[in-house]
C-alpha cells in the first residue's frame, strides 16, 4: 500500500536549523522514498512499511536532541502525483 506522510519537526532550542537539515538529509538518504521539502513541512511518499520504518529511524535519531517535537499526518494514498 502506498502512503503519504507530512512531517513538521520542531527542535525546541536556539540552534534549531542544523537538526532540521540533518533530519531532512537522513530522510533523503533512505532508498525507495520520494521526499519533498517546503518551508513548512517535509513530505514522504512510498510503500507503507518502507516509509514508516524509515521515518521511525530518522525520528529516533533526532530524539538524541532533547525536546524535539514532531507533527505528522499520514494518509493511505499516494499524493505525490
């Protein structure tokens, strides 16, 4: 099943830009995903298991930084077209 995920990441500290850029780079490094970034969120498209496993791994890595907030929307459709 194809899904689409929209993610907004809010590191709650003064140096918030580098962690956001790293999170996006980590997502882009995941094979088999289509990743699109805009000023408000990052969108990820692909097969359910691959997207969810990749997003989970990237979020877990980001949680090394204290007080990280993620807001996600998940839809069971491919909105990349």
